[in-house]
């Protein structure tokens, strides 16, 4: 993904949104996923709602649960965090140029 593509990607779409889509595909609830991952439900909920990031441990579990890879989930998380950073930098640059 190029820098322009990263900047164009909507910030509102989080890795948690992908998790929610996978839950629907599998017919699972967040509680089901928490049991599969052996993680507390509040942790799974915080990730699914985008309040906390995906750790390597969680990425391994998500990969196993959804038939993907840990790298898939970590890349999604990293790309999302980079988009947040770039958006903040862009806002800061715009504020600085209007002074």
C-alpha cells in the first residue's frame, strides 16, 4: 500500500471492524471468540470496538480462529495506526501553515 493509499483509507474502519465481520461469517459472538482465544470478554470487546490494538498474542489467536495468519492481523493493526499518525501529522501541518 502506498502512502497516498494509506492516507485515503478511511480512519473509521478499524481492525476491530474486520473481527466483527469474521464473527458474523462464523456465526460467533464476542463471547465465543473470547472463549476461543482464552481471553477475557472485555479485552475482545475493546479490540472489536477499536479501543485497544491487536497484540502479537491476540494476532496469533485470531489467525488460528479465523484461518488467517498472525501477520495478517498485525499488518491491519499497523496500517490502521499509521493512518491515525499520518492524519494527525496532516492536521498539525495544516495548523502550522495557517499561523
